[in-house]
């Protein structure tokens, strides 16, 4: 009946079982699909088999998607089927990402660092031209701020949220999602700007 299902189209010519995100109707979730609530949202991340260049149909059913409770403090070691990751406990930077099978380190330095740079007086039109990095003035970096942590560990994924101060009194939230049995890692960055009345 209308509103009881959703169609997911895979435009690629091979089968997929990637994590997909559904915006959930109130009190409903996909039937017969492994899902987990996304922290801080009304969405769910689900693992859905999708046919090559085809459509997968998912039915809605009543009930809530399983959610995970957050823990405070740095995440320590995060180990999935594919990776072993470590974060800087002070500022939230991703400082190590190793291949679990080979032990290879993928990072050459801190990653997931947000920086504010200034090119005033160096570049006349920064919307179209950018100065080489050594010439840019560093205004601020998330690496210079202490992080507040939330870590959500579930059967499908581990989500790490680091919140820090940033330039101009704003706040930056960096969210990293590691999937237990899938090699993709999702990164999201949000900045909350403080409004000042003049």
C-alpha cells in the first residue's frame, strides 16, 4: 500500500551491499534489513543488498531501530575487520589508521584536522586562486583545542564524535564512522558559528 515501502536504485553494473542511510518515518524501520540508528539523527544506517543496475524494494514495518548508548572520553583503540585506528585523546585528530591484515600504516601525519587559513594581502581573489600552503597564515586549527568526546559502539558500526572550539568562538564537530564489516570510513564535519549582534 502507499507509504509502506521504498525503492533503492543502484545505477552501477555490479551488485552492492554498501551501507546506506534511510530517513526513518516516525516509529518505523526497514523490514528484514540490518540497521542501526545514526547518533544524533532520525536516520538509520543499513546494509542492503542491491542488484546490479536494478532496484531493491524495502518494506517499512513498525518498531524502532536498535540504538547504541554513548560513552564519554577518548575512544582508545578502534578495531574492525579491516582497520585498527587511534585518535589523539586531547584534540580529536585521527593519528593512526592501520590495515588490520598487513599492518600497513595509511597516515603520514594527523588526519581529520580542520584548519582556518588567511591569504589576505597574498591573493587578490581567493575564490579563484589560492596561495601555496607555506604562504598562508594559519588562523586556527582543531589541533589547538581540547576535544569533548562521544563514542557509540554498535554491532554494525563504531561512531566517534569529537567537538572542539575553533576560530571566532565557533565550534566544530567531527564525526567518523567505522563499519565493522565494510571497508568504507565515513567522515562528516559540522561548524556551528557564533552570531554576534552589532
